[in-house]
């Protein structure tokens, strides 16, 4: 039985061409898949970079090696107060820092492959001045050569403002503490030098310190800027009103803002007047009355009057005590005005006349 013959077909030019085309097609498909993978990876990297730039609150710029702006992120456009359609492309970055040599030296450092940083002030495109923390970094490409420059500017205007405010508050607090201690020392010295028993001196000192504390409370409520005159008088008289004298006061006058120094002086003066009225004047009896009124003249003068009536007959003091000195000297000095203190038989009267501001 004869066996079948399996001979190979001859390699004709047509078969060779078909085989070459099949191999080329397979290679192209593989190359295309690799290319698609590279493109996908680049797209993913671009999306991540875009997300980072969008999430950053800093002004991020990419510069050419000669310092011209090639790119600004969206946050940067917002911080720089750029209008829609406004462009910085190809403008020289140092033109935004005309008086800042560190910007020029920073570009030179970046071109040489070195990082740099400075804090400076320059306005936005709308002319609003801002404080910036600027970092300049070289961007390296193939062969580690510097190809571009990255500039990241952080708006630290609010931070700088807070630091300035913090320093001012610290200085102000130190100043107030020193003034307060000086005042406490003066009150202690003047109280203890008076001819009185230890118990009387101790009670007077405690009352005056409490009056000082009330002044601090008033000023704290207004952040130590100013306080309304009416509120100052009411708070200063609170201990005496609580003692059953509330209906025996008339408090009347227009709205007047007092500075911190004036508040302290007036609280202490009102306390001294009220304490004297309780001991010797209108508030020492059952029928006495105190009127506290103030007005503003056409010449912008503040006229503040404390007057007593209905109490026992008043006699001028034999000596000038701490209360009288405080009223006449401290009140006049803080208000830059004059104080008239009269101990008439019908009742004590104190008139302060001073510039409104």
C-alpha cells in the first residue's frame, strides 16, 4: 500500500510577503499597546499633577530660564486678582518685584541648580499690597540639567497682620500691667499714709482696688478701646446702688465714648465721691440724693457734674485726703481739663470741664 506524500509548498515571493506583513502587523499591535499604556500613564500623571495644582492654595508659576512666565495655576490667578482672560504669559517675573534684589538673585541661583527663599511685599494686579513667602526651585530634565524654574509664592498677609497684632497686644499688655501696678502702689501708699486704723486703711484700700477692678471689667468688655460714659458711671456706682441707694441717683447725659485712661480715672473718681457721700454726704442719711449729669457744649467741651442734695450739712475737710487729690489731679490730667470740687453746706459738688476728645 502506497504512503501519501506531504511535500512543503515552495516559498514563493507571495508567501514571503504575506508572512512579513503578518509579523509586521503583530509587532505594530504590540507596539500600539505599549504606546497606549504609555499614553494612559502620562494622562494619569497629568491628572494627578492637575489635581495637586488645583488643590494648592499657593500661587505656582513655571518660568523659563530667562525668567519669563510660562504657567500660572488657578489659585495663583485668584490670589493675584487676575481678571478673566488676563494673561501673564511671557512676562518677566522679576518685573513684579521691581525693588527686590532677592528675586533676581533667586533666579540666578535656580539656573545654577540652587534653591532659594525670601519673604517680601509686592502688590497684586489690582494694586492691593500683599506679603509673600517665595520659594524658587530649579526644575531638572534629562541629564539632570536645569530646564525650567518653579516659583511657589504663599500669601502670608493675614499671618503677618496677626503677628503684628500679637506684638502690639503684648506690648500693650505689658504697658497696662505696669500702669496698673503703679496705680495700685500709689493707692496703697496714699491710703496707708492717712491717719486711720489698720482696719480702716485695709477697708479703704480694698474698696479702691475693687473700683479699679470694675474699671478693668468695663474696658475688657470693649477690648480696651473705649467705653460709654453712662455705662462707666452705672458700673462705678453699682456697690452703692446695691446697698439700697438705687432710687437716690439721677444719671443723665448724652452718649460719650471714653478712652481707656479716662475710664480708669472716672471710675476711681466716682468711687471716691460716692464713698465720701456715704460717710459724710447725701448718702449718709435717708433723704439725700445724688445727681450725675453731663452735657456737651457748642465748643465740644464735656461738662460732667456730680452734685449732692438733701443730706446733712457739709463741712469742708480739714485736710486734703487721697480721694480729693485723686479727683482733682488724676481726673484733670487724664481728661486734660479742670476740676472744681466744692464742699458747700447744702452738699458736695464736683464739676469736670474738659475737651470731648
